[in-house]
C-alpha cells in the first residue's frame, strides 16, 4: 500500500532540499559482532538462529544449553552470505534435539556477544494454552521512517529498546514479552523501498535502502532474538522501490526479494513430518514438505496449532508482484507451475485435528477488507477455495494499514453459524503495526465486517484456549488497551476436514 506515485511526482521539488548521507548504523569495531538477530521454529524440536555480521564468517557458531552458566552444546555453519549493495552477511544455524517447552540459553560466538534465551517449541499435540502475536506492515522508526512526536519526558525507558521506539508496536512487544510465545509477520518489513519519502535520501537511494533495512532489523532484534519470529513476504520486500515498471532500474541485489531471501531463507522451516497415526496424513505431509519453499510458503506446528504461511505476491494466476502482475514489480516466480497451491492443498489435507485442532493461515494481501481498500481478487480466486475446503479456522492478513475483524465468511457470504462452529474461516486484517506510510482510513464497512480500527497503531493476539475455543484480540500498541476481543468456537469433531 502507499502513496508511492504522489511521492515520486514530488521528487523534482524535493531535489532542491539539502541532502545528507544515508543513516547507516555504526559498524562495530569487532565486525564479527552479531546484529539483527532472529529466531524461528525450525522443527518439532528445533530452533533456527539467524544473525548478521559486518564481515564474512568462515565458521558461524552458536553455543547453547539449559543453563546460562553451562552452554555445553555448539553448532556451526559455513553459510555466511551477502549480496551486492549489502554491508552485512547473513548467518544461520539450527539448534536440534531440544527438549520441548524449555528455556534455553544461547550465545552467538564472537568476542563481542552476550547470552540470550528462548522457549523451545511446544510439540504438536501439547494442549497447553498459549498466545501468539500477528504483527504485519511494520516499518522502521526514526529519521528514515515514522518519527514519534510528543513529550519525550512521558516515555518510559525499556531495557534494550531504543527510547525513540517507546509507545510503538515494538515497544509493546517488549513490554509484554512474557505474554506470548512467538510472532507471525506475513509481509512488509522495514519499508526500505520508501527511502525516497525522506528528502535526505534522494541522492543516496541505494545506500538509503540498505540503511533502512539495517536500522529496522536492529530495532526488531530485542524481540526477534527472544521469540520465534515467523516471516513470509509482502510487496515491500520485492524491490528498491514500488513504482510500477521501474523496479528493473533497481541495482543488483535490490530486486526480486533478495534481502528477504538472504535474511530468512535459511531460518524458516519447510513443512513438518506428520505426527498423525494416519498413513494418508503422513503421505500428504511428506508431499507438502517436498513442495514447500521457505521463506515464501511453508508450515509449522506448535502445540494445538498448525500454521501455514503463504505468498500472496507471486506463484499463482495473476499474482500481483510477478511478471505481468498488476504491481509491475517483476518478482518471482519461485516455484514450478502451481507448486504453491499444490503445497497448500497437501499441507492442509495433512492436518490431523486430534493432534493440532486449530489451523491458521497467514498471508499478506487480504481479499476481505473494508470498503475503500482494494481486495486482492486474484488471491481470493487462488486461495479461498482451499481454505474453505480444508476447514481453515482463522486467516490472518495485512497490507491494509489498520485492524479489522470479519465474521467467518466464504465467497463473500457470512457463515450462518457465525462464531459458533462455522464451516468458513474467520478472517482478520492486522496491518496496523505502524510504518512511514501511516494508517489506512476505514471507509465504509463491508457487510461481514464486525470491527475496524485506524486511530492508532495496533496488532493482534491469537490464543488457543483449548481444543474448541480460540480467542483473538486487537491491542492498541501505545497503551496496551484491548480494542476488540472475540472467541471462535469450533467443535473439531472430525479428524480430517474436507468440505
């Protein structure tokens, strides 16, 4: 989303302004110092650790254990990758054989690093209630992004969080870090392609793009180094700018999701081996694993929940960001013909509701949104039939910069059961986390919309309370106020859902 064309028209006028160099973060004296750390659920008993460094590492290592004083295990990788225009190298290792739902301590090996910790994933079938967060469309704060205005004396200081981030979504995630177990973020990170929104960047586009990425992922790292941060792509990951038909002018390295692939390609999972006793489920899960293409489309299981992340940008008919698409960004495709949809069908068919009763799908572009915002009709044609057929319980999207909740709905018709055992998925938009483009006005409500909010930054929390009740709440980032709360009831009487 955004006011890209308006901003581009203003470029000649802005060109007379005083320019400054791109706002790069300072490079540490020890270039092996880990920055931009990020975790992800990699398997039933595995967590990936990703980080960047300002030099290529011959051996990227992490020490870990269940005591901060005894990091008795170590895992290393020779995978240290970069791309033209980037100042940093992406590194990743996977910690395996973890005891479920246990606090682990870890240290990225460097002469300048500290010990951090995380909770290892709950195994599929663990019926313990927990909360996950849905945070979408979140960009950099500060000189290159959204700048907080107001009385700085009223801002509390949060450990590890830059004071400029107080009263933002990142700040709220920090304050509530013990209340949730992982985060899903289906698209639009940093908004580096909006570098031209700031006059100081207009002569430094290539560097400004990279500087915004470095700033954002460092701002996010106090969260993503503690909690699994599950990513999938949005339109702002495609290229150095969003002007239709001009993305081909972007320098090498700033086209076709390059940073997104380098940053998350080795940390996101593929698809888990089925823990069902049913042979068809195992076959479908194996097929999904072969078709998965992280970080674009993949799935994972965590306690009572099966989460599938999809790519609404490429790899389906009339996908908006791929060659010939409406966005004109020439991204992808990243799979063989129909690979993503074949993955989604196999993945959803593999879900054993006696193990993981709740099925959640996360993607970027919504097809249900309040009037005034453009729904993604090609997305609806591609994905909605599969979501309904396999009984997806909740679908989470962003792209529209506000918070919205819809009744369970299919083919634009509300399910007559409402929130009491519907067949259709419940849909939400959680795109109000905050970025340089600002919030999107609500417009007229669609008939199936029951909540919409665009007065301040916000995000969603999703809590499986038990096998039949799923609570969804929207939270105002600045205050922690619950703006909307709902509970979806599903009987989950069938082991496998095919409608």
